[in-house]
């Protein structure tokens, strides 16, 4: 939305009415999301006892975290929390890229001009509506989610001989292949929506210049579709967190079930898990963020300008840090600021005059 | 020699002529263009490949559901018989009758239809069933979520208030925070409230309704984004015209904005309903054993039938509870299947309307 110049009265009105409409969500956000977020940080460093009379906090340093990472075991000593965290990371590494890529491929195929597209789309979107945690685990238990017989394939044997880790990753992938596909429901729709917004003329221009469709895919489609890939990746990470693919959940649940003394401990567990998830999202943002915004200035001169400005900034910081030259630099900087302000004022006045 | 060479020369030129004749060339070009196309992407071969890939992948999508339907009508003999792959020899509905009891649904019996009273009682028993619980609970939560998301979306779409950008980023970030992180203090808050005031809150539906009413329900960020982007598309001139005619802000909101976005509201309601129906984690923490919902009853199956493993004829382990499980899954999914059958277009439109793919 374009920025509209508002006078003071309408500004005030916008503030009041805007916040009135926002109020329910805002209160909910502060009470049920922002407060819990910081509160769990607080209690994860405490031993918390909940009684009918009140809640007692005792500061225990990092003991909750140390217990979670090194001491506690579950399922009669066979499972530790770090193991499940590693499993979760493994699942994230395997599933997030595959879902992002496979759904892109499916979207590209579904975006072709073919008959029966609607029916196919309906089938591909079906899992989004139907699948809940219990339903998913029922299917997984019934073995209805795996592609059978992968370990008999010759190529798989070769890979296994070459690197067992990679083979194991492939094994997990194919054992849950339906699961991968079930996650692709919403991503496919997002991708198709993005694909249809790409200007057809771009492809025509590329064709006239002699580009094949393969080249057009890599040079036109994928750069434009990249921001959507980021949304898809984040969405997939969040979905995996709430699915049976998240092996840490049952440990967190068992710790949380102790309502009187377990809450501080549970907070530590949950924070370790959350850091992994947030880290994964951060990584996705780093890998898939839109870099085209940084490369707006392409000609050599503007690049040089940017570099010169960077060097000047650096020298200024160096001089500021040096106590001998600090005072003088500070003065210079202040004068520069004043000059800048003056120039802006003059520019504004000039603009007003032109309008008048 | 000459005769032989001439013969070959003639033959060669004849063949050359035939191959280069106008007709043949036209046929050749025609088939080539049909099969491969001018650009590879518009030929039959390419389309055939696309169809093969898409249909074979959709087979993997449908496979579990087909398996489910097939298993749920089998009896134990059919399940153990290796010759039966898909269609059971003697299909039964016994599985469903057993499963109805476990899922806390009214059992199906012919005696209910003998008299009017019995039928009335049978109808009444649906009121306590898990399917009824699930339905009204999800519907109430969905209505709360829709209302608050519409209000919030309107604020974000129309008003330029202070810190707007900040709250918008906060809204987007709240989607990313893992839900189990927030659940510890939420549960503590409500149980503390219960201790102080003596009003029973835990084990009832109230906590979730309150949380949804304050816009923190499941995936509410997505719903708010859908509303914000739709409201932005309604021209502000309409609001101004109504205001000049003397409408108050609430009147504008109700008579213009809400009435214009009925289709978006249905989309949001559908999504919210389905998500709340499928939600089990938050529900299990707040409701505990207070009220049975359908997906949670399905989750109980693991404890009931999980250990019922036997040995098949080939020596491989066979899970005897498989037929029951699949029947139960079928029943749990069934209401959603009906909704999807009627409103599948709305669902896909809804995701397209979010506009998070960039305008």
C-alpha cells in the first residue's frame, strides 16, 4: 500500500480505531504467546514446584539443561534426549529439501497445459484436509506409507557399499515416501499460484533469443519462484514439528506430564528442541533469501561507490575507536549530520516552492 | 558391370525420390511435430511423460486410502490369505460395529429401528458421541478464530497505526514458534487460575475457546494473512462513501467489508474447522480425559490393539488389529472426506488467496 500523508487528526483516529480492532489479538498475543515465550526461558533455569498455594521457584543454574542433555534416559534407559534430537535433525535434513524440490517439480508438471489438471490437483491436496497426527501414525503403523523393496534395488546396494550413512538416509526417505508426498499439498498450490503470476512474455522473449525450455526453467522460473521456496521450506519445518516425524515430542510430553515439579525441566527440554527448530528456519532463510535486492546496482561505477563508502565508514569507525582521534572525529561526524539535515531541509523547501 | 551399377543408381534415385516426395515429407513432418513438437514441450511424447509421472505419483497418494478401504471390509481370514490383495472374498461390516464402540459412537443395530422410542433414544445417544463432540467443538473454535482473524485483518489492512510493522512481524513470527514451547505456561496459567478461583477450567473446553477468541488458535497467522490480503483488495472508496453517508466504523465493517467477503469467510471457516478437527496435541493437554473427540479416540487404538500381533502363514508377523484400525481410521476421516468432496475448490482457492506468494 502506498504511504499516504495523513494529518494529525486522522492519524490519531487511525491509531485509536486501529488498536481497537487489533485489541483482541494483541491481548491474546501478549498473554498467550509473548509472555509464555519469555516465561519458559525464565523457568528453564529454575526448579519449579507447583502447589495449590502457589508456585515456588528455585534458581538452579544450568542443571535442567545438563540433565536433559547428558543425564536423563527414557524408555528404560534405551533412549536419551540428544538421540531423538539427532533423529529430528536427520529428518529435517532429509525431508525439508525433498519436500521443497518435489513439490516444485510436481507444481511445474501440474502447471502444464494438460487435461484433467483439476482432478489431479484435488488428489494432491487431499492429504492436507484429512491427515491428523493419529491418522498419520495409523497409516505408518499399517505400513501403508512406504515404498517397498528399496533395499533389493542394485543401485541401493552400491550406495550402501559406498557410504552406509547416505544409504540410511535414502532408506528413511523411501520408507516414508508417502509422508513426503503428503506434506506437499499446500506447497504445490503455493508454487502453482506463483508460477501463474510469471509474465508469459518473458518466456516468449527467451524463446526468440534461442533459449531452450530447460534454460528458461533455470534462468527465469527458478529465480522468480525462489521466495516461495522459502515460504514452503518454513511451512514444511513447522509441519514436521507437529507430525509423527518429530521424535522428541513424546519425551517432552512425558516430562510435561509431571504437573507439580516437572515444568522447569520440561521448559529446558522444549527450549533445546525449539532452538533446533528455529535454527533450521534460520538456515532456510539464509539459504533461500532473496539476494536480488542486494544486487540492484549492477554497473561498475555504483559498485565502486558502494565500496568507497564502505571504506570511509570503516576508517571512521577505526578513528572513533582510537582515543587520540576520537574527539575530532566525533565533532566531524556531528557537523556532517548537521550539514545533511540542512541539505534535506533545503531540498524540502525547494520542493514546496516548486509545488507552489 | 555397367548394368549392375546402373541398377543400383536407379534404385537409389528411386528411393531418394520416394523419401523426398512431397507427400511423404509432409507425413514425416506432421508426425514429428505431433510427437516431439516445435519446442519439445508441446509434443505428444512430452505430454505422455507428464501424464505418466503425475498419475504414478497420484497412485502413491491414493494407495494408503485404498489400502484403508480394502482392509476395513476384510475379516481375519481374508487378512491372512496371501492370495487376496485388494478385494475381500467375504466382505463384512463387523469391523465397523466393533470400532463404533471403541470410538464412543452410537452402535448400529436393527433393534433401534423397531419402535419410535428406540429410534429417538438412538438419535439422542449421538449427542454424547465423540463425533458430535468433535463437530461442535471444532465449529465453535473455528467461529472464534474467524471472527478475531477478520477483526485483526481489517486493522492491518485499513489503518495506519503506530508500530504497525512491528506487530505484523510479531504476528508472522508467532507462526514459527514451536507450539509445545508455549503450552507449558499456558497449562500452568489455566491450572493456577483454577486453583485460585475454584472454577473448573482444566478438562473443559474453555481454555481452548479463550485462546482462540484472543486470536492465538491453531495456524491463526495464516487466517489473518488471508483476511488482510483480501481486505486490501476491497477499494477504500467504498468505505469513504459509506462514511460520508453517515455510517459508523462498525457499520462500515459489517455492512461493507463483511458482506463483501462472504466467500473468504467460508474459506477461513473451512480451514479453521479442519485444522481444529485434526488437532490432538493441544486438545489432549487441556481436555485430558474430560471429553472424547474422534481423532483422540483413534489415537487410543494403539494401546488397545497394538499388541495383537500374530503370525501369518508365511511366518511373517501380521497385525490382527489391522482391520479394526483401518475401519476406525475410515470412520474418523469420513466427515472430512464429505466436507472435502463438497468444498475442495474452496480449499485450493483459499491457499491461493493468501497472497503470501507475493503481489
